[in-house]
C-alpha cells in the first residue's frame, strides 16, 4: 500500500536515509513535497508534480528559443534556460559556422535531443547535442508529463517502456525532463499517448505494469 | 525591497553586535533614537509636522478640501492617507507609482487613525450627501534610516492636532480647529535572532527576520497591528512585543502628544 | 468601521448567521481544478469563492529582479469586478497591493526558495465572490495550490480572521460583522509549528481581547489545516487525473 504525504509530514526517524523530497529537522525526516513515500533504499518522497531540475548526464528534449552567438538558447522545461555552444556542432561537415549562420544549423523552434554537460551553481546549463536522435521530424507527437513520472514510464530495468514500444509499434523516446517523443502510425501514437497518461495518473499505485499489459492486450484483441 | 539589497556582511555585523548586547548606535534594545517633533511648519498645509527619529526624517502635511462624500457614507467626511517614498530619501527608493512599501506605510498609518476614532468623520460633513471635507494626510519621507512607520504615525497625529479648517477659502463658516479624540502611537519592533529591538534603523530592519508595528491608544487599547517579513513568529514573541509596544507608546505620547487643547 | 445601533450582533449567544463565537463558516476545498496552471485550488469560505493558481518555479522576469540565492515568490491578489456589491474597478488598487504583500510574506516562510535560485514562483489569487475574509481564503487556497504544483515546502500555511463584534471576540467574521464590527484581525500560521506568518489588526481591541483573539485564531487554523490536508490526500485517493499536455508551449 502506498502512503500519500504532504509538505511537512513526518516520514521517518532515520535521518541517515533521508533522500529526495525530504528535509531533516532535529533528527527527524519530513516531506518537502506532496507525493508518495518510497522507503526502499533511501527514504524518498516521489512528488506527484514538479519542475525538472537538470543534472549532469541527463538526456532531455529541448526547444531552441533564442540564438545568441555563439550559443543556441534552449528551453528544457525547467525553470532555467540552457545553452548549446557552437563548438558542439561546428565540426559537422568540416565547415566553420559563421556569425549569422547559426540558424542554418539549428533554427528557432527546432527540437533537439541533448545531453546535460554541466550545471553550475548559478544554474547555467551547458548542453551537448545528441545528433543521432532527430526530434520533431516525420510522423510523431511530443507530449509532456511531470518529470517525476518518468521513472514509472520507463519501469524497472526498462520493462514498462519496452512493453509499450512492442505493443504499440512505436518509437518512443522518454527524456529525463518529462518530454516524450513518440513516432509511428497515428493510431499507434494515440494508443501510446493514452497508455502514458494512464501510467502518469496511476504512477503512485502498485501492480501498474500488469494493469497496463492487460489494457494493451484488450486493445489488441479489439483490433 | 530593502531586505534583499542589504549585503550579508552588514547583516552579520548587526547580528554580532546584538549578540554582544550592543547596537550600531549604542542604544539599549528597548530605547528609541532621539525624537524631535516640529509642528505647524508649512503654511500652505492646513496642518503639518516634521518628525525626526535619529537620522530618519518624515514630513506630514494635512490638507482639507471640499468634495463629495462616498455614496455609502453620505454623512461622513473622507480621510485619505498617502505616502511617498521619494528618491531623495534613500538610494533604494525609485521614482514612479506607489509601490507595495509606500502603500503599506500609508495604510498602516491610516488604520491606526481610523481604529482609534481620532477623527469624527461625521463632523467633517458640510451638507449631507453633497459636500464634505476631504482630509488628505500626505506622508513625505525626506531621509530614511529605518522605522518610517513610527515617524509617519507620530507626524500624522501631530499634523491633525494643529489643523486650521480653511472655512474662508470655501466661503463656509464653522469650527476653526479639528477635534482630535485620541493619540494613537505606533511602535515598531524587529526580531533579530530572537532578540527584540525597538525603533530599528535601516541596517537593523534589513538584518531582521520580522518586524511588528503595534499601534495603541491613550487608554492602552490597540488600534492597529502589522507584521512584515518573510519569517514565522512565535505567539509568545508577539505577545511580548505587543506589551512592549503599549509601554513605549505611553512614553512617546506623554512627551510629545499630550498638548493642552 | 462604524457602530450601528440597530444591528443586534449577538443574540442568545449566537451570531447573526447563527454561528457560535468560535465557529468557522463552511469550507470547501478542491485541488487541481485548473488544467494549465502547475498547481491550483478552489476555496470556499462561507460565501467567499476564491481560486488560486501557481506557476513555476520558472524563469524570473525581469532579470534584475532575480535573487541569485533563492526563488522570488510573486503573489497577486485580485478581485473580480463582479465579486462585490458595487462593481470594483478592475486592476490593482492600494488594498490589493498591500494584501498581496502580506500574503506573500505569509507563505514565504514555508517555501523552500533556496532550491530554485534565480527563479520565480508565481501565485495568482482571484476573488470571484467576496464576503469578508478573502485574504485568509486566498492564503489558504494558495498554500494548497503550491503543494499541488509540487513546490517544495516545509509545511502548509493556514489562515483565518478573528474580530470583535457586539463586544465579543468572534472567529471568521462575515461581511455584516466585518462592516459594522469593532475590530478585524487576520492571521496566518504554520499550524503544526504554532508559528505565525501573518498578523494584521485594525479597529480597536484591548490587550486582553487581542490575546484571546490570537488564541482563538490559532486554534481555528489547526482546523483549517486539517481540511487542507484532507483535500490534498483525498485528491489522489480519488484517482483524479493528472495532466498530459502536448509539448512545445
């Protein structure tokens, strides 16, 4: 059974295990966020909702919102804008990028899959481009869920997302910042989105993988 | 937004001093700076006062004009309190429309006056539903070194005490002076690391977690309270501050406001 | 505040609306009522209808207003023109500016602002129907909406007003009591910590009445806190839907 907590709720006496979504006061662990307690390993509160905070190594989906030589400024669904330095791509085709030409490589509104290279104390975020993954081209849909739901959508060792990809016949890329790129036939995309919404809504419940499998099978037989 | 502009070094300095029982100007924790009050100093205003609280200097002018009453109170005059934090008074003040700081200052002073019934607004009615006196209290800050509220509130009462009603200007006859029924006094205190300090300077305001203004009347009752600041306070602290506020108000009243009428 | 002889505020130990001195009006709380906002709450207090929305943490504009160490909380209290008997002119006035400031400071102490340097957390409170006590309803709604948005906090904030009517200290004034009563004192507090985060008073109270009122308000905040908590816990137990939105906004 899962336990819902709100900010300030007492979670545990074991301050050494206090993890994400908690704070410690006088040796006691309290929740900072509205969410569900997870006490396997660290004592964490998995938030129902919240904004993405980038960590080095994350792979996220961003949108170019500004070009300011030598940077592309990228929205990554976080309170902070991130940037891609020109040198991240300037080797492409062996040609140097000139001032004023940056938009020919990546233009405003272009979607990109990026790695978080570095986050400093002032929340300046440097990104590297994942050039092997093209977002927003061809038949697809980009949806957004609270980033706190991402682990559930991926599932233990990727079990949930593997099942989704298989049964929906879609290419699905789940980025750390809660943006999900789905590519495939329109009706398959629709089904995949529906299931992702179901997972998002029921992320805090147990037995979810089985229910999703059941649901997908029932849809399959209908078809 | 003063609280942010302060650099940490000065904040720490204020704190360290308090922890050693001292204040930047050497005062006791419950001691006011030297107060000076001058009345009736502006001859264009119907009433005026200038208050100095150490380096803090505030000018209050009262103007009376004839105007229309509010539809929901046809037999009452109107009191309008306004405050301007002009850039001349502090590097932190900017010109422009009233901001939340100046609005709060005016409204707290205004509430103190209303809460204790200083002015009988009914007496300001000239002709029911048509003509009433509009009483403007304008607080003009000249030099800000903290605790504007107490200076402004004291200046406001003093200005009201010396109002000459401009009957002649409007071709009216009537009483020449305004009856001032009470003498509410505002006393502001801050809490810094659990220490209560009266009449804070700018540095002390900035180092403080919370500020509480207690406005009390001649009979010791309260006519206004306002907490400012982004931190929580304990009930005991608030109660202690209220008691202290009433006590300090008595001292100020005795010295400056108990004029023979 | 004016005294009105003809209204009998207290009759047989009951107030004009039949409540006892220490009784709150009916409270209704709905969490997550808006789809676009990151968090939201609808709050009814008697005849008051209040809506709060939270956006963020998000990029703070203008940039010079950023705080390098912590998020800035922006709070806007706004009354709908039709929320009162005589139409209110739209937009901010002096009263709403002051209430916005006091409300923001009531919530600041619980928000873990240091988690989001340079960012803004925006709180918008709309008073749709007003019947005295709107600022307290707004703070209550905002506190729940902040939790709903996933904003990290130390605790919730609960708020209520007490006042003096017909010579008695009473809880949660309604419009008639507020208009003709002798004093009004809104407070906000972190109920579980007995810590007061907002305190205002206007009108006239003795020191003893003040202390009695403060105690009464603090007790009522505990009740309100329980209702806020129940609303939040109940939301996910009901299986309310989360949001799925197409990206790129």
